[in-house]
């Protein structure tokens, strides 16, 4: 299903080409086929350009920001009733029932709470469990957790 952003971009391109034809002095009704072709070609070009150029750049920028923000003073501990987070002198605990999705990218893991805040872990950084055991543990604590594997995450970013 098309998202609202896709429909907005397509409508914007259609209006752009219709205005272009009108400003050139041609009839929109006669050139409707031309306008539709140009709208489709422009949309395809924008989509391919964003996949090839913009998405990898955004991914690289986000990865660089994540690497800068990694703090050795922040500790995550998985306990029976939730995830305990210690950052400097602050202690917080997130219940497993509040976790909505776990997204496994190629090099990071994002835990998304139902309310919307994120926790980011480096993938393959588990010390006393494998990734599969950790996911099984999380699903055991909250069966409603959705797990998504994104192998080509540079495309979907």
C-alpha cells in the first residue's frame, strides 16, 4: 500500500508538470498523456536517486552519530522483570511489557518501546548468550514483541 508521503510526492509532481505545460501556453487537456508520463518518470527517478544516493548517506550519517554517542559509562543489564539501564549515576528500568519491536539491522539492534523511545545496541555484542537465545528470552518475557530482521537496511532507512 502506498504511504501518504508517496501520494504527496506524486501529486506534487503532477501539479508541477501541469503548471509547466500551462505556463508554456499549451492546453492541459491535450497534453494530459505527456503530463502523466513526465510525472511517472520523475517519480521513478526520485525513487531511484533516493535509494542509490540519499539512503546510504543518511545511513552513514546515522551510524557516525551513533558511534560518537556510544558512552562507556552506560550499562544495560537484562533482569527477570526488565532491562536496567545505568547511565552515570541515573538508574532506570524498562519493563519487558513496554517493548513493542526489536529491529535487527546489519550492525545494530534497535529496541523500540510502545511509547516510542529507542534503545540501540551493537549487534553481536552479547557476552553470555547468543543472539537467538536473547531473542527467545525477550519473546518469553513478552510474547507480543515483534522481531524484524533487516538485511538490506541501507535501502529501507
